[in-house]
């Protein structure tokens, strides 16, 4: 009875499409670990169930300890495409790190290059790179950054346009007392340079810290 009422409520709120946006971020029971990273729609197809049954059965089997991740906004691809093309639109998303155990937007740049450039061809590679670099640097008044020009600071990312992508979010336990946070690693990124010094090589930090905090008056 509950499941049918739940489905009616979902239909009333027009949220049925979110089954394809909701993923299993982490399952506590080892037997359920194979579902991590999969959407509820994918799990339902594997099990031959309705999405609502796959969702609730998984949660019950995991003693209600499963952590799910879903898109709450920007899930209308056509609408997002129109926004991305608009010159008034600034690419980026962050809450400043206030909810690091439930949100991770760090992969937005690699996702843009993967989904909206390579897959959907909404932007050219050059347009996307400009939106990720020159546009925000100019908007926030950060001098000598955002362009590959003589005299500019050498902040560079070396990536393969054919493979660059954001990996699914995962947990890292590197806070005090094994506290955890969400991270989003990248595919197809070979190197990152800050002020001419290489800080990442094939996803591994080099130990260099050439950057500094920018204050509001700078």
C-alpha cells in the first residue's frame, strides 16, 4: 500500500524521471557494493523490477544505510544546453565547501568538456575552455589569468579532449578522525600547473604548493 501511495505522490509531483538521475553512492553491506555508481533505473533493469521496488528493496536490504545521490536541479538537458550557449551564463557550481560529505561539484569542468562538448556538441572545445578560464577570470577581476598570452601566469591543465571526463563522486576519508568527504576524480587529465609549477601528474599530487590565497582586495 505504501509503495503505491509513494508512486502516486511521485507522479503528482512529476518527479518520475529522477529514477534515472538517482545513483547509489555508497552501500554499507558488502553484498550490495556492486550497485555503487549505478542509477536506480539501471538496477531496476538488472533485477527486472519497477524502479520504486528496486530503490526500496535495496534500502531495506542495506538496513537503511545506503547513501543515494540525485540531481535536484539542472536535469533538463535541453534547458541546460540553452543556458550553456548563452554568453550571459557563467559555468560553475559550488556552495563553498559547506557540505563536503553530501555534495561535490568539483567535476563540473571535466563534465562540461565530456558531456557538453564531446558527447552533445553544444559547445566547441574552444568555447568551453574560454567559459572555464578567461570568462570567470575577467568577471572576478583576477589579473593575468585565464588566457595563454605572453606575460600571463602559467596556470595550465593538460588534458586529452577525446577522453577527459569526470568520474563518479566517491568518498575520501582524509579528514581528522577518518572524517569523510566527497571527491570527483578526473579521467584524461595528464598534468596541472599553477604559476608554472606542476602540481598534479596523472592524478597524483607532486607535493608542490606554488599558489596562494587571493584576498577580496586583490
